[in-house]
């Protein structure tokens, strides 16, 4: 009985280690996507008079390029801007996640002078 408990404990520790390690990869990959999107969406081509929020749903194709599926925003020009800046832009080759669909919150803010 004691051996069974020890075996179950070892399996539980191993499983939790594997789950924790896989979660770190997702966080690191999300940071890569967030950083790349932030760089691509700098300096919008329109006047921003108030903060605008949107949620972008995108996938990664086999070439590691972002493909925008949907932009949830009340403003059509924001949707067009996001799609034109993000569609088919390549992510770094170090991107390792097996997750291929992402929802990314985006906020376009008023530039303070």
C-alpha cells in the first residue's frame, strides 16, 4: 500500500511539472505576439481623439504569419487599420506554441503631448 501511495505521489508531481512547463510556453508565446502587435500598430494613420478598444481574433498559418479573422470594434476605420497592419505579418521563427488561434485585446490610446 505504501508503494502505491509513493507511486501516485510521483505521478502527481510529474504531471504538475509538465503542466506548469507547458503553461510557461504559452505565456512566453503570448508575450511575443503582444510585442509584435504593439510594434505593428504604432502610429495610426488616423486622428485618435479618444481611447478605442477592440478584440482581435487571429490565427497563425504554416508560415508563422498572422491572419486576422475578426476585429470586434464599434469603429469600422479601426477594424480596417488593424487588419491592414496585422494581416500576413510574420512572427519570429522562435514562436513555439502549438496553439494557433489567439484573441488579443487592443487599445488605441490618445497620444499625450
